[in-house]
């Protein structure tokens, strides 16, 4: 009983959010955004970033040492070596797992939102 | 109903037991590896090394002494990496060594700049001298090896060395540092030391598989 009520309430709260999100998707497609990934204390922050196709991502190295961002599976793209204070901008065309070749433990992910307003309605 | 609950409880208990004992074995194993490595690099006898170990846990260091230890500790890893560049044929070991040189040099540069700004002269001390002596021993041990035996010994050294340096920075240097900027720099280098340790451990696991 209590669980059902809770789920209902949760859905009620989230529904308008999804609805708005669908419209945001449309407007964002029209105007590409710029996102920031900061490199701090040997980490990409945020480690997972959702973007729309055509958006830009700026990698900014705020750490003590050099880093880079390299697409993992086929090395499809790679930033130049980013010294402390350096930044690099890239236009995102597809989802990607990336890492730093200097520090293989440093990992990040770019997720291109697949769901547009149309596919959302189907759901 | 009641019976199934007890079975679940028992199964959970068993699972926990297995997990805990697994971790204990793992911890002991890594501990042992560290010990054998130390015995290999310093043959000065057990009693002396235990004395030194307990001595440097409650060691008092001034800021100029901490600066010296920081520079020496980073320089030692650069020296080992340069030796690896001369000796190894393995691309991954080569890449690791290059990262060690670039990163530890960056830390030395930061420390040197800070020391200059604070108008402090790094001062040699018991701990920095001990690091030097240990380093001379491990360099000698590594120079005598070649091929994949060298690669393994070098990576083993890097695992042990980074563990030791992390512990020194955390337990001796940071607690003793008086200047706030020096303390902050020491705290800032910990994540890269941990990343290096992780990287070395990753290479070590690869060797274990081969
Ligand atoms: Cu990196």
C-alpha cells in the first residue's frame, strides 16, 4: 500500500520534469551548448556528462600535472597534452568513453542523448 | 517461511565469512610482497630497519627539512624512471616511466617555486638521507637486471616505493608541516601519487597474467 502511494507520488513529481525535459531537448538541438569537464586531483569532473549531438565540451586542466583526454575504443579523437591551466574544446558527434593516456586510471564518459521529443512520446 | 529466512541468514553469513577471509588473505599477501621487496633492497639486518621504521613515525621535521624530503623523494622516482627508459623494451613500461618523469618533475618545480617564494632553504636530514641510501640500493639491484626480469623488478619497486611515499607524506610530512601553503602542496600531490600506484599495480597484474 505505502509503496504504491510512494511510487504514485514520485511519478506525479517527475512527470512535469520529463515533459519539460522533452522541450529542452528540442531547443538545445537548435542551439548547441558548451559544457565543461574540469580535470582536478587526477579526475575528470563530471566523470559522466550528458550532451546533445553538436554540443561542445571544453576540457580544462586545473591539476598540478599534465593530462589528456583520449577516446578509448579506437582513439577516434585525442586532445593535445594539456598542461596545468590549458584547455581544449571539442564538438561532440557521438557518445564516447575516454581516458588519459598518461594515467590510465583516469576515465570519463560523454553520453549523447538519444531520446528526442519524438521518441519520448512513444514511451 | 521461517525456515527460508534462516537459510537466507545462514547463506548471507557464509558469504560474509568468505568475503572477509578473502580480503584478509589478500591483505596479508600484499603485505608480504612489500616485505620481501624491502628485504631485497636493504640487507642491513632486521633489527635496524624496524628501529628506523618506528623512529620515523613520530619524527619531528621542520619545514626546510620537509621541503628537502619532498624534493629528494620525487627525484628518486625520476632517477628510477630514467634507468627504466635506458633498459626496457616494453612500450607500457616506457610510457609509465615517462609519466613518472613528467609528473614528479612537475611536483619538484612546484615545490622549488614555493620554497623560493617562502624564502626557505631545503635542509638535508635523517629521513632524506635514508631515502637516498635506499634508492642507491634499489638502483644497484635494478642495474643488475635486464629484459622482462628488469621490467618486473622495476614495476615491483614502483608499487612498493609509491606505497612508502604515500605513507610518509600522509603520516610524517603533512602532520609536521607548519606553513599552510606547504601543507596544501603536500595534500595536492597525494592524488597523483595514488594514481601512479594504481597504474603500477595495473602493470603488475598484467605481468601476473602473462
Ligand atoms: Cu592524466
